[in-house]
C-alpha cells in the first residue's frame, strides 16, 4: 500500500473518479461528501494526504482545513476549486495547503502531486 488518500468533495462523480484513479495507483482511499465525514475519517484512519474541495455546502473547505489542522497539525492537504477565488486559495495556503488545482484539473497532474507529497 502506497499510502492513504482522503477525497473530500460534495460532487459524487468527482469522488468516484478520484477514488478509482488512486485505488488503481495502489493507495487506500477514503471518501467524504462533507466536513463532518471528513473530520471523522481523519480521526479514525489518519490519511497521508487529503484532496479537499473548497466549495462544500455547510462547512466550507477553509473551515474543514482549520479543523483538520487542530486534529493533525502535520496533515498534508491539496485543495481543489472550481472557482478562481484567489483569496480563498491564499487563505488555504496560509493554513498550510501544499498546492491547489482548479477544476477541471488534469488527472495526471493531480496524480503526480499526490505521489510527490506522500513521498516527502
């Protein structure tokens, strides 16, 4: 097993796509549709990296990221957003996000980023 990847996105299709891609690569994957599920999975399964969508109803990506940091200050997070909101991207990076991908993203680029950051 290469590592554990937590996929947090309210869009079912994106979760399924990323789940398939990373399972084929040999990662153990977890999926969360919202912040509550994401924090529960983080606590129980200690993923190596989190792919976090910024626009999630209820608890948005910034709030989820803040709460994840409290639970695990060293958690590695890559953010995903369909919106070119530079303020949100910058805030996420200030909170320790490694990098960001704008949707629609290139799946190969995302796969390479996960491989790179898990290896560090």
